């Protein structure tokens, strides 16, 4: 099991790399209650994706297998191929890569391509 450096903030053990987010979440506001997290605080990776100048779009490495499958269920053939290529060079999750042909065929069907049901 990986070891994470832990720090204690107000009696609560927090991973060192999560300390800033924890402090931002627990800092009392003027009313004495912690403000809700902003989207950037809750998931800083989403903010980084928005700053991508090339407009890279959906990055499968930042999502679970189920989230990637949900994205592919609505993606066109080009986007499906791009996401699966990214997966093949990145995470290399077997559950996605073994179904490449299936995902591409479903994308073609949605587009009304060869063998499509539309």
C-alpha cells in the first residue's frame, strides 16, 4: 500500500498534497461557516483542462473507466478514435482497449455510417 505523507490540521489528518484544498474548504467565512468549494478547488484538473490552448478535449487519464465509456457512448467516430488512442498511449486500461472495435462500430452506427442503424 502506498505511503502518503500526512499532516495534521486542526486535529484532522490530511494528505500533504491535499492540505491547500482542505484549508480552503475549512477556512471560516465571515458568518463562521466554511464556504462551499469552487469548481476549481473541488477538481483542479478540470481547470487545467480548460486552460489547454490546443483544446485537447476529453482526457481519459483524468476519468474512470465508466466515465470514459459514458463519454464514448455519445462521441462521434473521430472523438472515439482520439480518446482510445490517448488511452493506448497513457493509462492502457485493458477494459477500454480490448473493446476498441466495439466502441468505433457503435460510433459509426450513431453517425449512420456503414452498417449503421440510422
